[in-house]
């Protein structure tokens, strides 16, 4: 079975790196970038099944990145959005764009992994 | 009557024109007749005397000759016969005297005895009352032979006089009749135009106008007089019309005036009143005239008004007063009255001209305005306090929101490192749970341990920063500090020259202070200046230091956006900020550092659009205040903190 590809987008170095290491260890093919622009480039260059993206980032924010990715790519990766706030106008926007999950900071890693696994298994059964 | 009777001329003057003309004409004619009669009588008398004289002389001349012979012959009888026949009928008596005056012969018509020898031998005729006599000497050959004395009566003369008298009387009556006739005729001439005039004049009535004209009779002086009279009437009528018109206009004007206009005499009686007054009082103008104001005012008010009137008459000056009048509907009217002394034209009567303006509405409006102003004041006060409360509420809410935002930011800042730590720990747990523990794992463990450590440090830094901006540590000690060091460090920290040109004129000045706190002060002030000049084209920040015997002065000036009045007054208020990213704590911390901790002063001067200047005064370092320094080098510590 081919490894699922995941892209982690976060401006905070430790967060990004630790999450990549965890998901690597879990057997996923993970890449990580620090901003929306790089995320766009990465998505364009490689195929990803899932993008985990922080909603609040300097430069292009998470939602804007999602919109552009969705616009440019000829495939549709799933999106997990990480947000620090329960109420956020970007969250509303993200909802409209259609994302898979919302994750609160700090990320409950166990929950995250469960959801990733559930998503991929559902996908498998449905397809 | 008595006077008139006592004075006949008076009676005459009172008599009618006709009687006067009759009397004057008659009297004049009679007087003229009398004068003519007297002259005529005088002339008649003269001529009669002449006739008598000639007659007597002629008669005596005749007898003289015939009688001379009788005397010569002494024939008395013949002589008497001569005397008897020689005279005419008028001869009363004829007598012959001898030269010695003795009687010779005598004739008497009425058979009377011979008169005594008259003795007057001048030969002239002597006139007496009713007779004339002559004594003529008789001479013959130059010898006096006797005298002839003849007396003649004047009967025929008196007869003439008598005739004349009758004639005169007749003439007189004729004249009288003529006079009466002529006066009647004259009267006809004079009376008619004069009567016309008199009639016309008597019909002239100022009340009914001056339209009467006299009928012109004839073109004589009376005709002219009538013309003149009529012209005069024309003029009077036109003047009267003019006067009526102007009076009418005046009345219209004063009736148009919506204020009460009146004139009063000294007794307070109205001599003029306009329609407005009549309307107000409900009494027609005609009835107002001659009445006093006592009915329309209260007794007290009327006395006041009268005293004003009297004052106006006395001082001859205008008077202004306010009065309260009850109108015909019983309403109380407030009047503002002006009274002016006034002399009626053509008379010396002083009157008082008054104008009363109804100011009831204005007064009511004034009161209403005052009341509503009071009410408005009250409402404004209420609203103001409501507004204040609302503002205070809003401020509280804003501050709460700000606190929320600040704490939100802090939470966010802390969540990232905490999240990273959690993830690293999760990863480490995963590693430890796996069986194949190799070098690669060890390397990863070290990496994540390092990450955890650095995130812990980051969290600590967040907390330290927060403490740095919100708290001034009161326990710190002061020491000798160089202001130029503080400023240098702060300028590097803030990166002022990123957005602005920096002009520094900073000397090395020693103050008695806490380096870290002063650095915090400078950083906060420079951050503010930097924010103020952001996006300014020629943005400049000046830092100057000065000192005198006691104090050091730091001036930080910028040419930025400046501050509003409100901002200036609220500068030091904790949590007050105009910067969305600001905490509103910076300047309150500055104030605490300068004033509480260092005993200095901090002042702001600012103008919107021009810039801001901050003036900080700090006490200079003095050797007496020097405390023994602790082991730690505060400068070094401060750098480490950065």
C-alpha cells in the first residue's frame, strides 16, 4: 500500500517539526513548510492526500492558502485547519471553503492521529 | 340794550344796511338843501333890500319936488295930499318936517299919528325888523326947507320868504321821497349781492364742509367781492379737503398701527385714541375720547399711570414704563408704554402722546423660554450624566475587551510553545514505546529535548516580557547611571532608524536612577514616537539631553501625527490607547518610573498633525546619595535580559 502524503504548514518551527516527526513515525509521507506561499509551491510540486494548516500565519494566512491551493490544483487534498480560537472569522471562511476538520491549539496529537486514520480508512471503503 | 339806548351810534351801527343807507343819504341831502336855502335866502335878502332902497329913493325923489312947493307956500293940506298920493301901497307913512324938525304934514296908511323926528339926516335907507325908513333933506336953491321921512313895510319880502319856505318844504319832501326811492333802488343794487354773500357766509358750516358758493350779481366791485369770496371758499374747501384727507390718512395710519396710540391732556382725559386701543378695550373710539383710563386699570395701576403722566408733564421728557391692563374680555395684557410730551399744533396745550405695545406674548414666550431653558438644562444634565455613565460603561467594556485581547494574545503566544512541547513529548513517548531503540532515535530524542527546552525558554520569555511591560519592580535599587548609555541601548533596541531619521544631541549625564527602568522608559517613549511618525514622508525623531544644577532633561521630539486634546488628557490612564496593537500600559508605566520611582517629571506637548514633544526631568546624581554597589552588575544583567 502506498504511503499517504501529508503536508504540515505552520510558522512555528517546533510545532511544525514535532508534528512532522510524529506523523513520519506513524508511517506517513510527511513534508512541512513554514508559510502559505511555500505550501502552494509544495502542493504544486507534489501530491498530498492531506494538508494540516495553521489558520493564523504571517503573510498569506491559512484560509487564503487553502483557497489558492484549491483554485490552482487539479486535485483536491483534504484540509485539517488548526486554530487557536474557538470563535474566528477565518474559521467561518474556512468552513465555507469546505475543510475536513478543525483542530484546536495545542493539538491533541492522539485525537489528530485518530481522525487522520479514520479519514483515510473511510476514503478507502468509499472508493 | 341799555348800552345801545345810551349810545345812539351804537343803535345806528346795529341798524340794517338799508336803514343806514337811507339815513345817510337823507341827512346828506337835507344838509345840502339847508346850505342851498341859506345861500338863496341871503341872496334874496340882498336883492330885496336893493329893490326897497331903489323904491324908497325913487318915491322920495318924486315927492321931494312936489312937496317942496307945498312947504314954500306953507300949504300943509296940499303937502298931505302929495304925501297921500305920491307914495305906493307899501308906504306905511310919509311925513314932512320943517328944518327945525317940527311936523309940517303927515300921511299914515293906518291913520296913526306922526312919528317923532328921527334925527338921522344921512339920507340912507334904514332897515328895521319889518320895515325900512329914509329921511331925506329937502333943498331948494341950496337952502334947506324941510325933511321928508318915509317908512315902508317889508310885507312883500316876507311874502316871498314865506313862499320860499313852502317851496323849500316841498323840495324837502320831494328830496325825502327821492332819497327813499333811490335807497330802495340802491338797495336793490347792493342788497342782492351782499345778501347773497351774507347768506352764503351764514350757511358755511365747518361740519358740513365748504361747498356753499355765493351767486354772483353784476360785474361791479360786489361782483368782484363775490368772486373773491367764492375763490376764498374754493381755497378753504380745498384746504379743508386736504386737511380732512391728511387727517383721514393720519387716522388710517394710527389705526393701522397694531399698538395702542393715544394722547391725553393734563387731566388724564383722552384726546386721541386709535382703533387698536378701541379694539383692546372693546369701546368705540368716539366713546374713548374725553374719558379717563381709570376704568380699564386696577386702582393701583391707574395711580401709577397717573403719576407717570404727571411726571411727563412736569419734566417734559419721555417716560417708559410697563403696565398691566385688563381688556374687554378680561384678559390681562402687559403693555410697554412710551409717553412723550407734545404740544398740539396751533395751541399751547400740552398733551401727552403715548404708545403702548402689547408685550404679553413676548413676556410669556420669555417666561416659557426661561422655563424651557431650565427644563433643557435639567435634561441636558440628565442626558450628560446618562452619557457619562454610558461612556464609563463603554470604557469599562473596552478595558475588559482590551484585557481579553491582551490575555488572548498572551494565551496565543504561550499556546504555540506549549503545543510544541506537548507534541515533542508525544513523539518522545512514541520513541520510548518502540522496541528498536537505535542511534537514530537517540539523535531524535536529543533534538526534541532541545526543542522542548527552547520552547520552555520561549514561554518564559513571553512571561518576562509581559512582566516587563506591566510591572515596575519597586524593589530595584538606584545607582549612578549615565543617560547616554540608557539612550544608546534603547535606540538600538527600538530600531528607530527603521522608519525615521534620528537626530541625537545626547551628552553623558549622570543621574541617580535604575538603568533597567530608565531603559524601559526610553524604549516605551521611542516606540511611541516611532509609531507616531510611521508613514510620514520626512519622519524625524530628535533626542536631546540637557542639565542644570539639579536636574537632567531628556526631550524626545517627533514630527508625527500628534495627539488630540482628549488623548493628551488621558495619556497616563492605564489601558487607554489609540494604538490597536497597544496595551495602553506603556505611558502609565513611564509615569510610574519617572514620578514614583525617580522623583522626576514627565510632560507631553502635542499638536495634531504637527508632532509631539516629551519632556522628562530626572534628578542629577549627587555623591551624597551614592549607595554601596551590590555584587551584580546591573548593566550586564540588563543586556542579558534583552
